[in-house]
C-alpha cells in the first residue's frame, strides 16, 4: 500500500515570495491533515479536511496561508507571502475516517526555509 | 484545553539499557493517547495508542506504554534499547478537548540517543 506522498521535499525561498506544497493521501482515506512542525517543537495542526470540506482551520493564518482539497483527494497548501517564521517542516497526514482513534499516517514532509 | 508535556527534550541511554520516555497530559476528560516516532528526514510513524480497555498497551518494535489516569501519564518504555531506536519520539492526545475532530495535540518531542 502506497503511503502519503508529498512534494517537494525541500524548498528554499526568500521572504515575501509565495510557495505551494502538494499532498497525495493514502487511497480511500477521507480525512487529510496539514501540520506545521517548527524546529524543536511538535507538529501543530494547520487545517483538517474531511473529503473536500474543511473540518478545522482554527490555527491557519488565513491572511497568508490557504489550502484546498479538490475532489476530496489531493491537497495543496499555499503560503503567500512567506515570512521568516514560516520556516518549518510541513507534514501531510491522512486517516481513513474522522474518528478520534483513527490512525493518522504521515508523509515525509516538506522542509521550507525562508531567507 | 488539552496539552501534552514531555519531560526531557533529550534522553541518552546505552544499548541494552531500559528506555523510559515520559509524557503527561492535561485534560478534564481522559483523552486518547498516542506515541509516534520520527526518524531523520521521515514522517511520523505510529508506535502505539491507547483508546479504551487495558491500560498497558503494546506497540511495535518492543515498545509499550501504560495509561495511568491518577497520574495523567502515558510513559513509553522498552526493556532493552537498540541502536536503531535512536530517533525523536512524540506523545500526542486527541479527544473531547480537541473538538472531537481527531485532531492530534503533540508534545514537544524527546530525542532518544542510544550509545554503543
């Protein structure tokens, strides 16, 4: 079974530029998550989708971050414009359902460096 | 609001020694509890989880954790460390306090170093 795929793996941009990350979840998984992991910290949820609807985006900085999940499969996360503090690893995860005990499967992440 | 505290950002053990990684949570309602492991340049992988029932949970790679409600703890142990256990370990919770959405709230992580 293929895992969660993410691209690119690494990205370096200058502040005020824009960047986009792509995620392909495990086939059949209804729920998709984007987490931000700043160096030395645990992952923090940015946005959660169930199929193509948003379940939780309470911690998404909506003035600069946006995300979509068209057709309930792939998802993209965009930052525009980027700030220095956006340097982090962006992790995508998926789970079969929306249950509190559903296992979340994580992709390898995209490491973003903002200069 | 729920929170997770992992005591010790770095733990160093000798190969063959006991591994003990500490995790405490704050929640008015017992949450669901998880331990994930992250190897360098890889995503997080589930080690084990506690939902209901037996409080001692066995996971992959010889790890286990015990849910202690009275201590609000979920410490991770392994009797004998192996070099391949060197990684970062995250404790996480989900539950009522996270809005019933399955959202995971993570601790800050503990880096495990295994010395030969």
